[in-house]
C-alpha cells in the first residue's frame, strides 16, 4: 500500500478476551505484560454462545448471542463489563407470517462510532437485525431481510454450512455509518451505501468451485470478511475457495491465497488484521481437500502471516504442537489486541486458547479444557 | 391452572417450579400470560411463527399439545418439558 500516517500507538495495557463456547461464556484477562492470565467464568453455563463482543465505544457494554439445545435464541446484555447480564426484551426474530425463524444469532457487531447504542446482528439462517438501544430490542433490516433477491442470493434456509447458513462479518465503514458490508455463507459479500435499504453483490474475482458457473455474481461462501479500520477501502476475506483482498473502489477481488504453500492450501475459517498496518494479516489454514476434514493440515497446526497484503506468507508455528493435533479454529475464534507489539489469540475446537504476544512469532497455550470454542474477541 | 416449569426455564421464574395462572381459553393465551409475568420466556419456547420449538413439548392434562390454539377450557395442568436435544 501507499505510505500512510498512523496515529501513535497506545501504551501497553491489559488484554481481556471473551471466549464464547458451545457450553457457555468465559473471560480471560492478562497482566500488563500479557505473561500472566486469569480465567473467569463460566457464565450462561450450558448455553451455546455463538459470539460475545465488547462495545469499543464505551468500554463497558458487552453483548452475547446465546441459545440452548432446547430454548430459542436470545441476546444477553451487560452494562458493567460482564459482571451482570440482562436478556434483550425483543431478540432478533423474523416477521410473523414470513415463514422464517431465527435458529441462532451468529454475529454481533457494534455500530458506527457516531451512533452509540446501535448494534447489528447476523443470524442463521441469513438475516440482518439492528438495535438502536444498546441491544435491548432488535428489528429486522427490511432492506435485506425482505429484499426481493434475498432468496436468490442465499438459497433456501436449509442450504449452506453444516451448522446452518449464516449472515456474518457485518462491517461498518468508519467514515460513513450508512456504508455497510456483510458476508454470507452462503450468498457472498454484499454492500449497502444507504444504511441497509438496498444491497448489491461484491463478489467478482472470487471463486465458487461448488457452482456450475466459475465466476457467478453471488452464491459464494466467504467464511470471514474484515475491513481495515485505518484503511477502510481495504477489505480481506478468508473464503471457502481461497483468500482474497480488495481495494475499493475496485469491484474485483484479488486472489492472495495462491501464494500459500501448496501443501497447506488457502482454505480456512478465521482471518485477523493488524490493528494499525493494513498490509499485515493472519489466517489459520485448515484441510479443505478431499472430503473437507476441516482440521489442521496434516495434524500440524500453524498460523500464516502476511506483511505485504498477501503477496507472500510466512508460517508461524513456534510453540504450537508439531504433530497429531487435529483441531481447527472457527471463523470468529481468532483475534488481535491493540498493544504496540500486537498480541494474536485463537481458540480451538478442542477448547484451548493459544496466544502470541509477538505478532505470531511464538505461541503459548494459555488455557486448556474448555468446551468447543466458537468465538474469541479482545475486549 | 397449574403450570409446571422445567429446570431450563426457572431462571425466568426465580426458581419456581410451579406457577398458577387464571383460566385461559387456549395454550397461546396461557403462554402470553406467562410471558407477561416472566418477560422473554415465551420466545425461548415458541418461535416467531407461533410454532412450539422443536425440542420443547407441552402437555395439557397429560395430552401432548402440538399447536398454540389447543383449547385449555376445563384443564387443570400445563406441563412444559425440554425434550431430548443432543450432547
């Protein structure tokens, strides 16, 4: 990228991680050096918590999307950094008579900095919901949920990923609260320039190897889409069919997964961006060959980092198991902190949290024996 | 009528395993009354299309009720149960 001005880096501070699992919510907090960690929880024990997110605008609000095996989906809110929680009075739900039901809220995203109290939720099956009161009550974004093309874009509510089709990666342009992106598995990446009233696909250049048309306008399977907060025209996506970058206003994605080692491949779920450098990102590859085992390739987990926008990739596996480790990392389960030397963290399907306090050069297991981890977010 | 609350819903009823409601004509009316007393409870067991959720069962005087318009006239007991739902 072109030279850019970056504001000064904040002084080191403690890192807190919110860990959403198949059986509840935990928090993991560090000291200022990020050497010592303390696990607290569980909260919502027995709930399937798909995502838990802290509000970057006020440093005290947290939202958690939860359901149980029996009970329908809801959202819990905390106004005191997770000490106490209150259930939403009106959780995301499709319109009565629409024939659609929210199976679970999957993705939570705080709204624009100029709109305190605004939140977005992406659901399974694909639906987009908005709250203007800090997550207490939610209404459908009609411009998406009732868009005449929605079903054509997404397919049926039974199609999509094994765990149900999902709307995820709700991204708000920091320059313009009405400029939104979403990702859908399946459906693809879509963009709105009018606060969600209308949407257009943004998928050119992205492979969809499971479709008869090799370059269709929609129907893709982005697993995780990220927008760089300091360079909001730059987006990356980890897709079912590779890794991609786009620099708007271009409307065609560039394949940056082809530079990954052939023995590892470009398939994975999560993707994390450096909080200040738009050229640096991390992915966690998984085995997408044959019958899609969706585990670390060869049982040897590794993070891959690029520092040049995806032109080249470096393997970062120091400290990670060298063999016979058959877990993977889901799309919301990898995150970075804001420290001067960025900390990178991920949670595994086998209930471990791994952390690096040197931008991925070395890794240490911070926690073991948690349930299957769905999401890890720095709070 | 008496409503038997399963363990998985007692966070709404402050731990109560039984709630007594006045007579209601239908299961729907009883659940709306229950939700007015314990906000949020209904949506956990009934979806937005007014279907009882897949792993929830409701018995009216021992008979399985599959629909919200099930009449309750003269019924003494509503039992809400969390059925099997995976590991």
